[in-house]
C-alpha cells in the first residue's frame, strides 16, 4: 500500500510557540498571497500536516481536495462557503469537495491533508463534491452528552471523526479525565497527535496545548494525563497493546 506520508525520519514534536524540539521541515514559507505555511510532516504539495497562517484579509481561491482534509481552527476566524469558524472548530473536507477560504481578521489553522489540492481556473465548475462536516471540539466534549463519545479506557473517551476501512486511516478525538492513561502500545504505522486543550505525557516528554506529536511506525509509549486533556489523533493502523506484566 502506498504510504500517505513520506517515511518519517524521527519522532517529531512541535509546539506552536516554540522551535521544533527534535526535527524541522523548515520555517514558514509563502503559500498564497496573505497566507503562509509551515509543514510539520509530509509535503506542501501533497499529503501533509501543516500550519496555515492567514494574515488579515487573506483568501485562498477555490480549490478541490484530491484527498480528505481535516482542519482545526487554532486562532482567529476563518470563513468558507459554509460560514465562519472559530478556535476549537474542526472541519472535515472530504475528497472531492471544493471550497474557498477567507479570513477577515487573520487566523491560524492546523491542516491534515491525505492528498493534494488543485486550484480551479477562473469560472471552472468544481463538479460533484461531498458535504463538509463540522464539530465544535471545545464545546462538544463528553460532558456535552453527545452519544458519539464512547469509553476507550477507564476515564478516557473517544469520539470517532473518520473511520476508514481496512488499510485506511482513522481520525478521532480523545478526552482524558485527570489521572487517566492509555496502556503501553506499539504504533504499527504512524500516528499523529495534536493537543487541543490540557496536557498529556509519555516517557519522552510532556505535551501541552498546541503541541503536535508524530509517532513513527515501530515506536511505543504509554500515555498519561495528570490534569486531563483533549487530543486529536490520526492513525494509519490499529495500535498493538503490550501484554500486561506477567500476562
Ligand atoms: Fe500512541
């Protein structure tokens, strides 16, 4: 199966306000007039995890997503054909959908693309597209009573955002109550984590709001949250849990 991303070189951790801890794909680069991009993983012209910074008045012309795209609004407000989004809002733009994006006041977006985008010529008809799906992640946690949340481990709840078939990726929100954990597991394929709120830690470090963690295939860890957190997780194969000690 063709990998969605180039093979990772190392575990990668980024914090939005700090320099990358271990690895770097380079600084911000121009993407469109008024929009700059910082690639965290992958390629700007293909599948990638990246930050997009819109200056006030920045606008992205109409484009088609050739692969699925997951978007989180981290700061400011962005607007597209379906209306305006603010901090904590999550958008799923399925492959085949098209949109135009603009930001009156400026914004910072985390984007996770499974394929490139193609910009449309003036007047080009976008063709058939699937609907966009939205979640207001910071307002729709387990306490909201939304039945989409189910218990994964004691005190850790999961809300599936995208459930791929065999060989496909999955995307979900994970909500940890204070003092909870996910047992040691191995990543059979790569895993991307983005901390939306709170803090979690593993044996490699502690990750606060705004941290992106790339766990390459073959790595393992045990994840704990002392004070609770909300995280976005995107994985390409089910993880393999270690046998309990003595088991
Ligand atoms: Fe993991």
